[in-house]
C-alpha cells in the first residue's frame, strides 16, 4: 500500500513538473548560418557577409569596413552585405556586383552561387 502511494506521488510530481520543463527547453533562438568571404580586384578590396544558403532574391547592401557586427546581423536576417574598404569606390564595387548578377566579370568564378539571388541597388 505504501509503495502504491509512493508511485502515485512520484507520477503526480512528474506530471506537474513536465510542462515547465518542456516550456523551458522549447524556447530556442535560431539564427541562420552566415558565411564571410573576401575579394580583391585590382585596388578594390571588400569583405562579404551573407547567409550560408541563398534562396530567392536577397537584399544587397553596401557598407563600409568597420561595421562587421552590423553586417553579421543583416546577413543573419537574409541580406548580402559588402563591406568596402574605400568609401570613394562604392560605385566600382556596385559595378562588379552588377557584372556578377549577369554571371560575368572578375567575381563570377568565386561568387557564382550569388548570381540571381540579388538585385544591384542604384546609387
């Protein structure tokens, strides 16, 4: 009889604590995987942060070096972020990405998986 009551008490304790345990373990903050790549074309240098998997058309953002944390955050949200080292060369970088969107130019071999997944913003 005492063993029966003990088993019932243990079962009730498990049932009563299960919802709070399940609720605590079900909360997860999932961030998409991000990749970082660099390129140099002549005197142009940039770091690219993007989602590891490109699906559909993603926003293409040009930013300046030193904003790596912002670039990582934007990439986690689905943007392709190009951090350029020279503020005066943004238009030249934009042209490289315009060529890449047509699967041509100096970025075409290394970044070919990006073609078709972004539109080049106008200045």
